[in-house]
C-alpha cells in the first residue's frame, strides 16, 4: 500500500521516529492478516473448483426410463388405407429395439413389407428436457426422414409431426396404447391443409423377446 512521504525536518522528527519504532509490530500484524486472507481465499477457491468439477457422466432421468417399454423385438401386423398416391393393404414388420450407448436413447431397426413393397428403417427415441417432450427420428430406405414429438399420459403415447406432399400440408398424429407389457395398439391419422383427421393405418405389436441392458459408454 502507498503512504505519503513525510518531510525530513526537525518539526516532525518525533513523528517519524515513532513510525520507525512501531514499524515491526505493524508489519507483523499486516503479515498475519495477509496469511489469513490468503487462507480464506484458497479455501473458497477450492470449494468453487469442487462445485464446478464434473460429477461423472450424466445419467438418464425418469422420463428417459419410460422408453424402456420399447426394448425388445416386436412383431407388427396392420392395415393401411389408401391415401393419395399410396395404395391400401395389409403390412407386417419386425422391429428390434435396444438402448443406445449411454442409455439416453432407444434405437430401433425395422424391416417389413406392405402395399408399397419392402420397407426398412432405423429410428431413435429420446427425451428433450428443455421442451419437455419425447423425440422420434426415423430414416427409411425410401429416403424419408421423419421427426416427431410426443407426450405420454398413463399408458397412452401421443405423437405429432408436420410435413408436405407437394403443395399439400400434412399433419400427422399417432396414438400408441400400451395394452400390456408385451402388446400395444397403433393408430396413425392424417390431416390435409388443416382439415379433419382420417385414420390411415392401424396395427398391433407383440413383443417376442427382451433386449440386453444398455451398453456402458
């Protein structure tokens, strides 16, 4: 700390000598205070570092664990109704779902056949904690990339998606009801340009095997 200079004359000589006499005591007190302040500063620094330090890898929350219902191999049988250029008819598929590494997503591989011929797809189910909605992303062998958002109420899942078919705006909603641990029903409805929804697909899924636990990353 800076101190103003004291003039060197007889008039203030006593004051100057007094400062010199008590100097060591003041210095000792200052040193002790600095040591205490340093100790307190180091303590708060260590506590702050510990608070900011990573607490290990993040863990899936209870919302993500709700997706465990999908884990396993499912056989799906359903019927599609004619819609636009798409013909109607029966379809079958097998879908195998498992936890993706880390346990935050469920990944599914599906393969089947229907009115449009053979179909394959890979999808990811997850949960967005910011929007507080479930997410669904699927990529198919016909070039489709499907994004949906969903909610769950009891044993019923509701999914919605928006897309376009030419100049037509398509709104999709899917309702999946968990009948039991090994069975669910599926209903897909479509609306064009804000009109009424029509049922386009209905199906039933049956679980035939359980999948292995999530792999550790």
